[in-house]
C-alpha cells in the first residue's frame, strides 16, 4: 500500500505505478507476510544474491520487509548484486541517479 504525496492511499503494485504520483510512505497490507521457507533456506546458503530489476519501492524494497532479521543478516554476509533499471519510474524514482561502487576484499 502506498500513501501518495496528494494524500491518496492506493493498494497494489500496478495501481501504485499507474497513479504516476510521488510516494510519501509505503506499508505492507498485511501483518502476516513472509517468504516460503524454501526461499529463505536458499538465501542462507547462496554464494551470490542478485536483486532486481524491478520497481524500487513496490517490488525490491518490499521484499526485504517480509524477511526476518536472520535472513537479512545472511544477505548482508553474501556478495550482492543489484540489477538497476536505467529508466526512472514516475512517482517512485523521479530524479534518482545510480552510483556504482566496487570493493574488493
């Protein structure tokens, strides 16, 4: 669910995107929202995690809200790659830019 800058509250990724309005706040529409246990197990044992492409707020970020703390920690300990859309999405990523950082350990 998204609260838009104009005060409207919209439910559903497609409806949020089609509103073409700037997002003020996001929230999950259900308190009970969790990934499949098989998904969490695969993440914990992965060598590399790829994320994206997708709508930054309505697809990418909301996935992490639904994961427990231990899974989020497991993700932090893995090599992570974010596949970024090169186009902005009205209401979600207006005026956003991409910064690329490489680190070698």
